[in-house]
C-alpha cells in the first residue's frame, strides 16, 4: 500500500511523457503547475512546501496526512510486519482503487448545485386514450388542448397539440414522456420546444385515486411524488440560453 500519504501525493500530480523518446515519466503539480521527474519522495517533499497545495488542503481536506506532516512534522515510523509479496495483478487493482478514493475529490473544490424557481406552467389535457397493455405495462396517450406559462425569462402560452405518452407499471407507478411547444408573448413570438420526462409514484391506494377522474383532482399532492426533468430547444436568438439549461420540476393534477 505504500507509506501514509502516497495516494495523496499521486492525486496531486498529472503524469505525462514530455517526449516520446523519454523513458521516464514527468509529473506536474496541479496546484502550482511545477514539473519534475516522477519520484514519489521528491513529489511528496514538494507538496510539503507548496503553498497552493497546503492552502487547498487546509480549506477542503483538513485530515490530509501531508498537511499534518507539514504542520506537525513527519510521523513516527514503525517497522511493519512482513507480509507475503502480492502478485502484480493484485497490486495493480489496489493502486487503481486507491487513486479513486475520496482524497482526490477533496483536492478539488466542487461547486454545490442549487435549485432556483425558474418557471411554472399549467396545461389542459384531452381525455386519456388507452393504447393497451404492452410488454412494459399499460400505455396511455394524452394530448394538450392549451395552457399558459410564466417565469423569470418570459411568459406565454402552450401551443395546442403537445403529447404525453404514459406508461403505467403494474404497481401503478406512471412514467411520463411529454413533448410540447411553448410560444412567448414577444412580438414576433419565439417558439421553444420542450421535452419533459419523469415518474409519478406513491402508495397504491393514492395512485388508484389518481386514475379515477371523479376523485383525482381532490388527491393531496403531498401524498404522492410527481417529478420531471426538462430540456428546451430553440433557434430564436433571444432565448438561446435555454438550449444549455437543465430543469427539474414537480407536477400535480388539478
């Protein structure tokens, strides 16, 4: 396994061959970009003196053993008991797994995703058409009559003709796969293609009520989960930012 901290040393460097003719690899510190010949001991010594690395570890990975050594000095070495030599393929597996530990993730400050309310929409649907049972479950088809939407980046209507293909599993969980078109209130209007996909799940008795038009609108939306992820596409230059957006949403029946 190597001495304490070897994995942290490897995680802080990118290894490469400077020239095709070079027999040895070079290693570049990802924190200060300095380059040196691949040598774990020298790479470790550099990290003990690299202010960028020590600062990053102090902020994001205070348990890092190299940081502890830089602050408190090297740990007391003890003579380990001899262990049988492992076969090469076992050693390779251990090294590969070691490179993928959380130490590497802690070395890079990764931004935390945030959710912000962006837009809301209401649509009216035609009566459900039963396509019939399939190999994955009951297939239903619904079409959009009309609707309206508004959000931080605009408002408008839902163009009639959108479609929602539903797949109802044996436990009544329902997969929704909808495609529809938004029209903005601009002059001239912009058209935005929307793809929404997700699941409506919950206790069986609740899902049974949602399948019954006479009581479906009275079901408490907190008693089931209806979650979707949404993609948008448009060629209108006023809304090109939507092409690279990502949305997750909640839905209710009313």
